[in-house]
DNA sequence: CCTACCAATGGTGAATTGCAACTGGTTGCA
DNA sequence: TGCAACCAGTTGCAATTCACCATTGGTAGG
């Protein structure tokens, strides 16, 4: 793997400059999808199994995620975000905010991006601490409301609103 | 052009999920490269001419950049950033900050990313106003130091330091 | 008039992608 | 014990995209 240049933006693009790598990380991060079959089946975008395999392998090699056997099930494998991927939260927040503003994003899928944007760095830090707990086993401060739950509830609320549009 | 899903992050990736589109925008934005030959020759990463053509065309179609004849040379074409691309400044700032931290970025090319990161939203806004002046012809507030110049000078200073490493 | 330069094209082989069928092994349940 | 469903991938193949290199018609300057 030769690199094209030492520019930080270019290096980031050499890691994430394709259509699927960040999608996988997004699903692991915001959808808490940690198993192969869940990532494969619940993908909004319909990733193919061979593409998913190659992306997971590549992300493991690059140190963005880790792959461990799932103790509850001999055949299952648990994928976890590594620290570098967790630190992508601000990047994804800005990318989502940009896409929401400039591209035809659907209402229900924009809610989380909006909350993530409005929350700002404080919310991102809270979310990252939570990811560190979920994926790295690092305990987070107690008594703090879950950022993941907030995102999830905002999404569910919007879904409910769309199914009952009557005033 | 069908879209895979209405997720803002996915939509952003459908626009920039390749190895070259953001490189072109980076060069236009931070290198002030507005002509085809300059983008082709001064690229650190060595983009091929047909790839550059296709990316420029695509970015024009997507409304990210505009293409106008250069009045000074009948044959030359001037490429300008449109407002959506200008609003990528925070995304690129975060992407550069992340790459600088987690990938083997070269010292001299990291200086600008560092300055951009330290400057924060206030610096980004200043830079975006400057891009609007350069690319859209919208005057910016007077008497404010040029963010572009600061970035350029930081880079030049670092280059000079590397060529004279003697204490 | 001649050379260099301009934004792009065209040809080619290689690499990547997308899709579907399929693998060997495991699990839960009857 | 038998068996269907499920597990994380593999494999084969066609289509697309990519990267590299040579070349285009038109323009500018001396």
C-alpha cells in the first residue's frame, strides 16, 4: 500500500475514499451493528456480502475496527470500533450536517444528523465516551444521559410522527 | 443517478465517496488552483488528465463548482467553488485534523491542517468569507487579515525551517 | 510560421464493483 | 437424532471504473 502524498486530507481519503467504508462505520457507530449478518441485512443501502467482507477486513488491517469471537455463539464474530474510528464522530457529524443541508436527505434519516449537529462538540464528546464504553470496555462517567439513546429516541419519535400525520 | 438511501451521510458519500473529488476541491480551496493545467501539474498526488476531466464535469453537474471561460485567454477555463463546496471547509478541517492525528502525515503538509484545527469555527468562517470573495465575487469585511495568507505563510515558514534545520 | 500551451479525448489493460449462488460449520428445536 | 435456519464468509462472472499514455484541434506568443 503505497501512499500518494503525506497530506492529511489525502491520507484520510486513502482510508475512507470509497463508497462503503464510512457506511460500515456509520452503521456500527449509530446503529450499534456489531455482527456480520446484522450489518449485511439491516443496511439501508444494500451492501453486498463480498464487499462487506472486504471492507471489514481492510478496516481491521488499518486499525479502525477490531474483530473478536463472540463468546455467546461459537460462529459469531463481534466487530468493535477502535479509538481512531471513534474519533471520526466529529467528521461524520459535519458530513451529515453538510449532506442534510445540500442534498435531498429524507426527513426521518435527517433527524439524527440534526441532533448531532445541534449538540455540538459537547454532545460529540459524550457520544464518544459512550462508544468507548460499548466498544472498548472503558467505563464512562455515571449519571449522564445516554447520547446514543437520545439519537435513537429522536429517530423513533420522528418515525412515529410520520406514521400518524393526522392533526 | 439513483440514490441508495436518504441518509445525509450516505448522500455525502455518493458525492464525495471516491479518491479524487475531494482532492480536487482541496486544491481549489487551499491551493487556489482554478485552471485545468494547474490542477493537473501541481497535484501532489498525480491525478491523470482524464480523471481530472471527469471529476470536474461531475462536480459541475452536481453544483459543487462552476466552469466559466477565462476572459484573459480564450482557451482557458476558470473553475470556481460554488457555495456548497465552500461550506465543506469544516468537513475538510476535521478530516485533516483526523488524518494528522491517526495517519503518517508529513510534517510540512500538516502545518495547515494544524492551523485550521486550532483556528476553529471562527477561523473557518473567516476563510469561507474569503472563498466567497475569491470564487463568488462577494465582498468580505474590510480590514480583516486573510485566512488564506495565514495558511500559506504557515506552510512557507515550515518549508523554510525544513531547508535550514541547523540550530 | 513555428513552437509551446490549452482543455480535453481516445485506447488499453488492470483493478474494482455489484450481483447471485454457494460453502462448511453451528445452532435451536422437535 | 434429524433437520431447517443461520453463521461468516467464498466463488464466479459480468459490468463498470481506473490508471496510464499518446494524441487532438484550437490558441498564444515570438
